[in-house]
C-alpha cells in the first residue's frame, strides 16, 4: 500500500513560487506599460517544460548567477496563470473570459506545456463551441502554424465542409495557409463541386505567385512550372475523374501544363470511355450531404429544452442570413444555403417571463448572443448582438468590444434594414451589478438599445428604449419621437450566436457606458445623456407606450 499526498505537495510547490530567496531565473513578459517580471527556479522550469529546458540551456548567466528569459508576446495575466500551473498543477479559469482561455491555450502550446494546452483545447470545444464559431476566421487561421490543435482543426473543418463559402468565398481566402487548404481538400465530405474546387485551388496558387502575368496567354513554361511547384501538395487531392468532360476542356485544359502527362491522358480517356481503366490514382467522389452544423449544447444547466420549439416567430431565414453576414462582417449577405450559424433559442419572454433577473440567470455565461424585439402594432424588429460572455456576477462594469452592433430588420412595410456598429468600444455594453439586475436587462451604448423595468417586468416597466446614437454609428429607429401608443412588443433572446427569438418577449443585451455627464429626466425618472430619447415599452399583450425624453 502507498499513501499519496498530492494536495500538500501542490501547496508546498505553489508557495515555492513566492520564495524570493533561492530563485535563479527572471522571466520578463508583456510589453511597454504592462511589462512585468517574475522570478522562478530553473530546476522546476526544466522538468516541467521542454521549452524552458532549451531556453535555459542557451540563456546567459549574469554576475549574480541569474538567467533571464524574455517573452513579450505573452501577457502578464496569462503568464501568471501558467506559472501557477507549472508550480502547483492548478489552473483556475472560472473568472476568465473565453478569449483569455484561448490565448492561454496558445501560449501553453508555445511553452510546450502539452497537458495544459490539450486540456484547454478540449474545454473550448466542449464548453465554448459558440465562441469558437463566432470567432471563426481569426482562430481557424491561427491554429495551422504547426501540428498541434488537431481536435480544433477537425472542429472547424467539420463546419467548413458543410459551409465551404466560409473559406472559399471569404475576402482573404488567398491568404489561407497551405496546411489549412490541404486539410480541407483531403475531406471526402467537402460540399463543393469538384470543378469549383479546381477553380479555388488555381485561384489560391496564382495568388501565391504575384509576378505571374494576368493574361494566361502570356504565360511562359516557367510560369506554369512555378504554379505547379506551388500546388504540388494540393493537386493530388483533387478528384479529377469526377469532373464533367466539358469542364475539363473549358477550365482544366488551360492549365494542362501543371498536371502530369499521364494524369492528363487518363482524364481525356476517362471522359470518352468512363468504364475503361486508367493508370492514374482515382480518388472517390466526394459525399455531398445536407448542411447541418454540429449540435451545440448549452452549458447553463437552468436552460429549458427548446428542441420542439420553432427557432423563431419573429425573424425568418432571410433575417438570419443577414444577421450572420453582419456578425462575420461580410460585404454581401449569405445565401440561405450557406448560413454558417445554427441559431438556438435561449430565452423567450412569453414562456420564461419578463423579469430582468430571468435574463441574467438564463443567459449567464453564454457567448455570442442576439436579442430581437418585435414592436407590436408595427412591422419593426429591433435588437442587438453581443459577442462577449454575459456575466451576472459583475459589480456593475463596462465591457468593451469592437464587434457588437444593434440593428433594425426589414420586415413588412419596413423596406430597409439598419445596421449600426459600435464606434466607441468603451461604450459597447454595460453589465449591471446583481442589485440592479432586477431592473436592467441587456444594455447597448447609452440608450441606443436598452431594456429596463422598475417593477421587474418589461411588459409593465415602460422604460425600454431605442434612442439617439452616441456609441454606435446611427439610431436603429427612424420613427418620430412624439408620444404614441404601441399595441404590443415581443422580445426574444438568442444566445451563443445561436440567437434568435421565438414568440415571447425577452430580449436582454447590455450596453457599456464610459464616464459621461448625465442628467435626471423628469419625464421618465432615469438618466438621459442625449436629446430626444425614445423609450419603447416592450409588452407581450398591450398597454405599451413610447416616451419622449429631452435633457
């Protein structure tokens, strides 16, 4: 029998980290005003990380027998977490946002802390899938620098094969790493016609050789050879024998010189006699399946099952395509077949209630949420998108982001949608402290889009608003500011860029506000910053009004 005392061992080594007497390594991290210095012990670093073992081997020892390692690309916040892991084997990410966890994973991999990196990779896939989807482009491009993050690569490629336009029709497709492109081309279930794959590969290869003549007729043999060398890892992955004969002559033949002679001869023979055997390798046809994103699970245990509910009774697929395009900052709207997001309802007012606290309870920890509000008696649909995690434990803090936006959707008599992106990241969102969560729900900007009720019921509070723009580009309501009666207003909250509302009345999105001068409005008794603030009352069944406030 053996007794193990890991808890005490972990505690003692954690305390060793704070011992300033016997250290012999100094590690400088971060940049400029955030730069910070940590002390450590070479024997611990060497045995815990092969990266530090190699760095210490080459580091110069000063007159005090101290070696210095400089890592300006790692933030002080993240390196502190890493050091605690190195010494004590404990990583506390409870209060860390998803972006920090992702950066921690990347930095842990750089420092060859494989155990930590793999654990965080699994955690992100299992618990933060919606964040990974929302940050598709930057994350996907960052994980193909080496042989790590294989599970993350598969996670993203599972999406790409079903929604290939995310990559192939993106504005920066030609800057995609070769390893990423190869990983996509290897997939048998890539949902793209083979001739289009050929076109994309040629486009990518030409972009890697900017000196090639724009006119193909002017290409020399050296030009074709340069393209052939560039595409030498990609060309064998194309399923040539599943390209229609007319496309072979129209699109492949102009680039015949980049193909092996035997392959070209076999392609021509196969186009004439499909049943005759060929000498070249014949890859199987790709399996074109119906698009369906991997299922997502909601980590918050209190969330009710929504499996049998319609994804929304407020917005339709055209709205979803438009919202998805805005999230991804696309200049054109996604087609209905290539919508990259699987929207899931998180909260519905008519079913879950209109208490602001309900929003904070059900949306806590969710990332990438969309709130939609239908102003009853009109065709107006307004709302907002929050890429950050909702956090009901905050002490009343501003949350900055460059990616949030508010909107009004075209619907019925409303002919044009309005997109209003945040222009001052410091004023994007505001998360109320727990004491005020009984009054406030989601809050964008000053009052660009905000949900409030002094009676803990949005249908009764009459203090929800869409007002003039300060922190966002433009107002999302174009109706007049005179007092009027609104018959009904329906809200929906969608989460994790699964967002989409249903019938009810529950929109919760918070706005961040910088320090500004406020006045108390006599009309509605709350702080107003700008002139002509429109207060829209959200109601599930009537008795709603619009209030005009003037400072």
